[in-house]
C-alpha cells in the first residue's frame, strides 16, 4: 500500500531537515560577522535548486529518485547513480549521528561513552522508519511547531545580550567572504534537501509538490537566518569562529535572576528532535534505494542493516571532533556538489529529452 503524507507534513520535514545541525554547528562560518548576508544569498540560490528538485518530481509524479534515475538514464548509468546516492544518504546520516554524539558527549554527558550516546537515536530512528513515512511526517509536524515556538521564546530571552556592533561594519572585508559563506550554506544545509526526491513522491496531491518545497525552504531558511543572526549578535565574530557549538554558548548567557538560567540544555532537546527527523529521513531514503537495487519488495526489511552500517560508519570515519569539523568545513562543500547540483541537472536534462522524444512518437 502506498504511503501518503500531507503538504503540511512535508513542509515540517523539510524545515526540520534544514535546521538540524545548522542551529548547532556554525553556518557559513567563512563569512564571519556577515554570515547572515550569506544565508540570505544562499536562500535565494536554493530557490533555483528547489525549483529543479520539484520539476524533476513533477515530471515523474509518484516516482522516487531511484526510479527516476533508472527511467531517465537507463538501468546501467541510473544504477551507478543510485549506488552513489545510497552512499551519500548513508554518509549524511552518519555525519548527523556523529554530530549528535559529539555534542552530547562534549557538553552534556562527558563521562558517557560516545557509542552509547549514539545508540539511542539509532534505535528510535529505526523504529520510526519501520513505522513508515506517514508516522514520521506526523511526528515532524507536531515536534516542529513545538520547537519553533521554543526557538522564538529563547530568542526573546536572549535579546538583552545582543550587540549590533558585532555585525558591523557590514561587508567590511568585501564581497568574497560573503559569497564563500553563501556557497557553504547552499551545500549545508539547503542542498541536502535533494533527499526529498525520495519523499515528495508520497505527497497526497502532486499539485502541492512545488508549494511544499518552497514553503519548507522559506520556513527552514528564515528560522536558520533568525537563529544564526541572534548567535553572531550575541557572541561576536571572534568567539563565534572559535567555538564548535556557538549557539550553545550564546544560550548559556541567558540569566534572569536566580531561577531562569542554564537554558542551553534546551538546545540539546532541539538537536534530539531535529536530529532524529534528519537521521530517519536519511535511513528511509537509503532503505528505499537498497531495496530497489536488490529488488526487495518491503523496504522495512533493509532498515536494521542500514542502521548498523550507519552506526559503524559514524564511529570510524573521523578520529575526533577536530577532524570532523575540519572535513565538513573544508571538504564537504566540494564533495556535496555532484549530489546536490550536477547529478540533478543531468537527470533533469535527460528527463526533458526523454519526454520530448516520447511526445514526438506517432500515436
């Protein structure tokens, strides 16, 4: 039976996917105090990407990314592309899980072994994916509304700590830093939404696909801009660039008397919620891809092996957080380009050519 999700659920999934990690880790750190400009530029650039993703989905309504690759590029080239995307999605899940583990281990549970911390989201995500994308959609809608309210509440409490001088002078170091930051922000987190080509085929009305993409981008992008701007206004460029988790440090400054303080622990709650959603989406997409590659009818049979691979991969890819942050800040922006931009453009061109040829065939 085909799983179905609503427009609102899709919007919540996209917004949560964008915000996970990016509200914990620095976004567009290359731009320094102008990172908010970089995020605005990245949102506009990402409109083009989201148009591309939605057009591909509309050309093959009801088909996911793996079906579309086979239909447009043939079984051989399409199969190779599917294998590459399966790798990218499981790698993305591993990165997200490792971010979760590092954050919790360093800041909240330093005495607990990291692998124990990372086991918990593995079990919960596996359970969520096995229950289906509909359940994940309902959970994301409820939890996203709650977390957005919490973010606004924390921002109000943090307002007395902000200093406008922390973002001045605007573009004092030229446009090049801003554009580097924009490129970084496009690849993380906006371009990662290519994964929704494995999800939006389940929307109950194909006419809502494009609206879902752009509304999700608007909600997630504006909240990302809002939170990043508040953090840089609070900490300043120098401190922001020297911390692994700048938002955590910013929230630690909230103190109202002796009874409202230590609210930075709420950020751990937000990471738990958004992290679970992002990891679950990655596991779902990867399980769908492997099941189609191996011709297994029920993708839920692949979930546990995928989770085990993801867990082990997250432990062996990087020695420590310094290596993880170095790779994500210096290499990821290049590594992600084929998956987020080049391959989708190739698929779109191939789809257009194929549709044109099919329309010219005699009846």
